[in-house]
């Protein structure tokens, strides 16, 4: 009787150890899969935001300081298209150039860059979050003795990593920091590059 109970306990112990071992192998794999999937979705959204900011910059000469401003301008404003032509009345003078400006609705320009205007209302929202929005910043700074527009849009990993936003997952990825921003642009220099590029 004692021997049967001991065998049952040993068998249960072995099963428990096997389950713990399997889970310890699966957890880092699940983490890496989820990180890659979520990171890719956020990067795609940041690339769309970059396209929207480029169109906004073409209209205003600066970047959008808020989501409301970005969305409103892209829905209701137009992009100036400057056309330069040789003056037909003075064809021998290479400096005789006529300048004409046409305007294209921003919605059309968005389609040209691969961004559907109907997606603008969802642009601020971070994928895999509870309707959290990306942080948005825009300003004019002096950079190398020149005034230039700068922008930064980003989100900390912890906002979109869900159950994997804990620092304990750093043991599976040395570069993982839930407080680190995934972003485009920079507050201190004129760039629109993503920090993953």
C-alpha cells in the first residue's frame, strides 16, 4: 500500500517536473514570437504616421504638434505643387523661369504615398493596446545654426507588449527594455528615421 502511494506520488512529481520543463522552454519562444508580431504591427503604424507627417510638412512647412491638427489638415487642406517652366517668351535666357503653383487635395497625396485617407482617424492608436495613443511631438529647433522642423512619434514597449511588458522578460532578450521607445524622428535633430532602422 505504501509502495503504491509512493509510486503514485513519484509519477505525479515526474509529470509536474515535465510540465514545468516544457513551459520553461515554451515561454521564451512565445515571448519572442509575440514581441516580433507586436513590434512589426507598431513599426507598420509608425511608417504610416511618417507618411502622414511628410504630407503635413509639405502643406504647413512644419510637423503636426497634435493628432487633431494632423488629422484635420490631412482631411481638409491641400498640398502645393510648384511647377517651374522655361519662359516661352524668352527661350534663350536660362534664368527666365515661370513659376506656377497648383494645389492637390491632401487626401489625393495620401493615396499617392500609400496611405488611405479613411485610416486617418485610427492613426493615433497603438496596435495591441487599450486605445492608447502614440506620443507626438513637433517643434522648430536650431540645428547647426539653422532653424529646422523636428518631430518625434513613439511609444514605450510596455504599452503594446501586453502580458510581456514585465522586465522579467529581459532574460530572454538582452536588448528588451519595456520602457524603451519604439519611435520615428528625434526631438534634437531633423530626422524622420525609425530607431529600428
